[in-house]
């Protein structure tokens, strides 16, 4: 099984319509578009639509990995805690013969909706093409290795794999992440010093591998 795909919160946030709806919670990213299609028009879909593209970890008990619960003040029973309103696969607070509970696993326990992992920390790096002098600042996931970062960069340069990637004159190990390649994350320093981090970002230099430079 291959490595999971990592996503930045910004990447999740653009999937925010009923026809393309992602959310994240408890560290994973879910594509709920099929769920929205299945329950289109159902009033219980509203809380999910309202949080499209956002992190909804506050809906869940992180230890149990299930919906938070609370004590109903009227009945004294333990019921799901839904501050945004009851949603798909949440039972009604009181017995209701109209509620169909034959849906199988609730969507938040259905791994088929998982599309990847939400990055715990993203960072920006500057990539400089020494052949064209083109500079590009991109947001990456700190967990990603250089090959995965290369994949992100392909939309700016489809020939990126034909370059040697270097930092501070050193060839980078493309199977390691930025930190393991001794490219430190200086975001906190930039914030503390109120510096323009785009100006002082660590720069990765790309050197084109032509027939004269390849060994």
C-alpha cells in the first residue's frame, strides 16, 4: 500500500459546494460528494453543507472517534451533541417510526469517503528554476517528501523531474521531506520578527539535467 496523500486546509476549502464537498476531521480528509448526491434535498444535509470545505473535528470525541454526546436535560438520556443541528445518520432525540436506520455504517465511520490526510503543519517554499530564472512560491505539507512536492510543482513546470533539486548547494534526497533534508521550518521566526516570509523564504534551486551535465 502506498503513502497516503496529504492535503493542506486550503486545498480542502475549495471543495465547498453540494456537487463537490469535502470536509476534514480528526486528521483525515473526506469527500462527501457521494453522500450529498444520495441525500440531496434532505433537510438533514444542511449542517454538512454549511461546513463544506471546513474542519469539523469539534463534532467528534477524539478518543472514541465518534459523535460527541451530551445529556438531554428533558429526558436525562445521552444523545448526540449537534450544535449545528441534527444531520445525516444522526437518530432523532425521541423515538420516531419514520426514521430509517438501515443505512449501515454512518458516514463518519465509512472509510470509503477518505481521500487523504490533513497536514498537521503546512509551510511555504520558494522554488527557483535556474534555467529560466522563474520563481514560484508554493504551499506544501510538512509531511510530504520531495517527490510529492515535485508533483505539486508540475503544474508550473511539467519537466520538473528533469531537474536536479538543490538547497544551499546540496543535492536533495527526493525521498525525504524538507526537515530531513535540513531545510528548517522558520515560520515561527518569521512571525516573531514580523518579517515578510515570501522575501526570506528558503529557496530550492532547480538545475536542468542536459546531456552535458548528467554523469
